[in-house]
C-alpha cells in the first residue's frame, strides 16, 4: 500500500495551497459569492496547470484503459469531485462500448487530453458565469432578476 503522505507530496504545490485556502474560506467566509470566486479561481488554476503540463495517453490502449490512466493521473494532482465523477462516467461509457452495449450518454472521440481539456474549459466557463451572476445579483439586489437578454443589453427592446 502506498504511503498517503508521500502521495500527497507529489501533488503540485498550487493545488495543496488551493485545498488549504478552500478549507480556510469555508471556515471564515462561507458566503455564496466568496465560494463562487474561489471555485472560479480553482478551475482557472486547474486549466492553467493542465495547459502547461499536457499529458499523453497511448492511443493503442482500449478507450476505457486510456480513461483509467487519465483518472489515475488526475487523482495525484487534484481532488475535485466533478473531475472524478466525469472521468468515472467516461470509463463506464467506454467499458459499455467495448462490450457492445450502446450507451446513450454523451461522449466524444479524439485524444483523451483534448476531450478532457474541453471538459475543463467548459467547467471553468461555468464557474466564471456563476461568479459573475452572483456579483451582479449582489449589486442589483436580487439573483432572481438576472437573465441572458439583460446581460446582452436587450432589456426594454
């Protein structure tokens, strides 16, 4: 069995700091806006790290094995439930397809790195939108009045 302390030491320092910052934030300031700001920062850092440190998975492996390698790699870097869940779905879908079971869940073809980075980019964008939405809600007084046409300047047209 691996030493969990040694495994934690392999984690890039930026993610160790982010984990500490998240615990501190939730203890001190658990408001929705501060949590959304932190989540946006966290996804930006994950994206930046993966963009600067691309990984390669052997395309000769079965697709489920490719996704397992990505899963193992990501577990050593950052503990993020959404990444874990998404990768487990990719592994499950690939297993079903390899056994001849049609799976109706969405999937993409292409190198694992490219497909995974698309997920990370989309998740980063979502965190950014939620953060902006909460900022607007705080300045305008209500989160329920914000809408896409208002954002696009189409209000009163």
